[in-house]
C-alpha cells in the first residue's frame, strides 16, 4: 500500500513535474475539495485519524480543531527536518513537491488561511529549488494566487529557507525564526493555534502530514483510517540508516514488528553481524535492544508503551561492533551543540554531559562519572521517565538524556569497562 | 505577491549592492506580511554581496527590515549558516552526527582536513577551502555525507573525499553541482535521485534561486 511514494515509484524521472502530477490525477483532490467545501475537507482529515509525522505524533484533525477564529490565520509547513536519522521529507520535497503544494492549498482552504509558508532548512537548497519551482508552476496554472480555479479562494505561498539550527524544527522556535527572530522556543501556552505567527492563529504541520491530505480528500478519511492499526492509521515513511544492508526511506503500514522492519525491509545487518541496538524514532528517542523489543510491533502506541517513541520515523541501527559510549556521546554532543540556551538545565546539563563523555572517551573516566551522568541527566529531566517530565521550555534538553539512560540501562557493563580500561569493548573484542 | 517599493533611505542602504541583489531585496520584502520576516533571506543576500556577514551588511539589513543593528546581529549570530568571517571559495561541511558517525564520518573529516591542510572550523591561507564538521544533513541513508557550498554528496569514503578535494583544488570549478559531485565522488544515496539536477552553487551560500546564487552546471 503506497500513498506518498506511489507516483515517484511509477514515474521515476518526472514525478516532480506539474505535467506528470496532473496526468496522474494531481490537483483533482483540490477540485473535489472546492466542491465539498472547507468544513467537509476538515471532516475528512479528522476522520482519517492521521497523526502528525513531525515527531510528536499529535492527531492532525484535533490540532486543526484548536485553530482560533481570529483572522488572518496562517499555515506553516515544517520542512526543517534536522532530527538525526531523518531524511524522509527531503525525498517528498524533491520527488513530489506538487503533492505537498496541493496539500497546502487544500489545508489552507479548510482552515481559512490565505497565506501559507513552507519553512525549509537552510542546508536543503536542492529541495527548496524543487519546491519553489513547483510553487511557481502552481501560480502559473492558477492553483495558487487569486480566485483559485474559480473558487473565490485566494492563497499565497512563501518558501522560506532557514539558517542552520536544529531547534527551529520545534514549532514555536520555527515561528520565531519565520518572524525574523532568534529561533528560540516560546513558552506555551499560548499554543500556536491560538497565538502563532505574528501572534495570529497558526497551524504548523510537517511535510509528510500535509502530503497525505490530497489522498485523504480524494479517497475519504475513512479509507485512510482503515489502513493499519486503529491508532496508527495510514502509511508512514520510515528512514532506515546506520548499520543496515538497505538504508533508505520505506513507506510502510505501521504494525509490522521491528524484526520485519530491520531484517526483511532493511535487509538485515551488514556482514551478517549481530544487531546490538536501534533507535526507533530519531536520535531523541530511547533505544531499543533485540532481547526485549525485536518482536514488538512498530506502532506509535506500542513504542510509547515500551518507553520510547516513533518520533520522526527515523530508525538508526547499531550492530555489535558499535562502541555505545562513543555513539551516545555523539548524540549528546548534538543536543549540547543545538541547545538554544534559554533554559539552564538544558544549556548547562548538555554541556556537562558532553564533558563527562569526553573524559570517558579519552580514557580519563572515573567510576564516579557513571553516577554523575545519571545525576546530570536527572537534573535535566527529573525522574528520567519517558515521555520526560518537563522542566524546560521544550523537549530538546530531555532528549539529550535518552542515549545516556539507554546505555546505562542496557550496556552499563560496557560503560564501566570503559572507565577501567579506557578502551571500547567493541575494539577489545575485535582484538581478541 | 508583488515586489516591495523601497524608500529612499532603504535604497541608500543598498546603493552599493548589485542591481540583481537590489531586485531580490524588493522581491523578498514582498513575500512576507511583516518585513522583519525578511531578515534571514536578506542576510543571505548580504553574504552574496560581501562574501560573509559583515558589519556593513548587517546595517543594510537593519535598515531594510526596520530593526536595530543589534537586533540583526543577534539573529545572525544564532544560526550556523550566517558566517561572520571570510570563507574559502569552497565551504566543505562534513556531517559527523550519529548515522554518519556509525559509517565512518570521522575518517572522512580527517581525510579532508589532511588533504586540504585546513583544520576543522578554519579557512586555509590561500582562501580555497573552509572546512567544518556539521550536524545531521538529512541524508543519513547515504552516510557519510559531505556538502560543498551546501550542495550534497552522499556515500563518501575517505579516499573519495580526498579526490573531491583535489578536484576542487585543481579544477577550481566556479559552479559546484550536487549531481556532478555525486557521480564523481559519491556512493550510496538516501533515495533514488532519479532526475538530473541542473543547478549548482557559486558561493558558500545556499543556491536557492530567490537568493540569486544558483547557477546552471554543464
Ligand atoms: C527539538 C525539536 C525539533 C523538532 N524538529 C522537527 C522537524 O525538524 N520537523 C518537524 O516536522 N517537526 C519537528 N518537531 C516537531 C514540531 O514541534 C511540531 O510538533 C510538528 O512540526 C508539527 O507537525 P505535525 O503535527 O504534522 O507532526 C520538533 C520538535 C522539537 C521539540
Ligand atoms: S530545552 Fe534547551 S533548546 Fe529547548 S528552549 Fe530550553 S534551552 Fe532551548
Ligand atoms: S547523520 Fe549525517 S546526514 Fe544525518
């Protein structure tokens, strides 16, 4: 079952063009949308039960329902894609930009929005070129601009390029950035749906979420909801990376087991090596290990129940040769670098964690560092639960604790051995 | 969305900018309900004019957006792509985040530092290369990933990275294109690119037509 990638697979070389898009049914959902009216479009999205694909997995229809009545209101597409392990939106932007544009027009129409923004991370010039080109084509063909297809509905779309900052993927930071400010998350409430861009009601949705809207309007929300498990409806793009034979994006119906995903779809581990651990939903998510999780289903709720998250759909696979201390350090370093600095626990805590890891990696670790890693993590995210208790403005700080807690839970012996010998366990094993 | 009309003071602030940049400024200011929102794209235009974000450039952007110089500076300093020092002709960025790390990104970075003679985070004396490590570039399925002036190459090995550096140094291409570099130096990709990419970058600024730095490659 393919929704998002059907066109690009069937029409390899020109799925991004408006000619191919129109020839394969493109923009017919928009015509249908104008016939049934904005309330009916919203009703289809609600009925689809689609949950946001940007990381928080929040039901899109419910979020739309929160949009305050004041106008103007805005729709902002989150194409900041920067969660390590995630590269699905780039494929949608490059290979089927009109699918997104049609989704934007339909969603804006449903929401009563006349100006939408597509915020693309700065390091994505090629996807931005494709999207801008698609937007220009859509204007030329009357799918954007004034009185679209004679419906009386007007919509402008601005493609905006970021400046290089992971935190701008967080929706309120993204809105600050789009307003021409530092990309610092805002204290919530108020939520963007009430006070967002320019303090006006704003819906922020991920590229993949909105790219599904044309199919949902064409085929009906109920048809979408009937795909896959009840609370993980629809298909979703999984980005597979790391130690895996067939890395890439795969559009799957949720509900298969991790074993199916890693061994069947991903082709297993290179060299027939053993799987050591994987991260089920982007670098912010707590890790899974084969002994406990390989035969559990990959659905949003099952993963939540097991103390992690499907997040952005990015699965990062680590084989037996992985030095888990170095891997956790690499993830902690990311959060330390990307912390916006507003909250002391996040700013100080991530820097501190990084420093302790540096000691461990340099062979200068002390046994006390192991407890210190836990203490510092607990200071950022009290109780170290997942989902985390929040003492910070956004979840970035707590995310930095996920790899720490994971290696302590599953690989504590390796961390301790690291302190004693200073040599990674994986290397010692290789040396025999 | 109609291009904005500039006041005399605004025109004054960019009187030494090229005509094409001045036109970009009008278009960019016309794309947002509030001109403050144009500060990020305008900073890129100022980099096209000055090579990097200069004090002069920030002053011009401040006039155009109705902000103070300090406000523009505080925005510019927040983001990693608004470079505050002169850059080499080629900005070589190596992703060393988790997925690339797992597949040898540190070796790729070391090879690039060695071949260019430029340490991570610095610009070489002859102005050819700036080398930096960066966080995830959204191409983890094609790890390890290198960008040259933000044009991407996926599946790069340490050896191929050296060849890429030599190719840039010896050939000195004015336009670097993702397609050409991928064919010459790339390997595994995150997904099928499928379509030849006709555009490339002429500067260490994202080559996105609305900022004017994208050019056709042969
Ligand atoms: C630190 C952080 C980074 C995020 N990065 C992204 C991102 O790159 N792309 C994205 O769509 N959502 C990202 N999100 C989630 C957004 O805040 C927001 O929930 C999402 O864009 C809403 O769209 P959706 O409901 O369609 O998923 C991030 C959240 C946090 C806390
Ligand atoms: S948790 Fe970290 S990134 Fe998030 S707002 Fe606070 S300091 Fe900024
Ligand atoms: S980790 Fe290198 S591109 Fe994502």
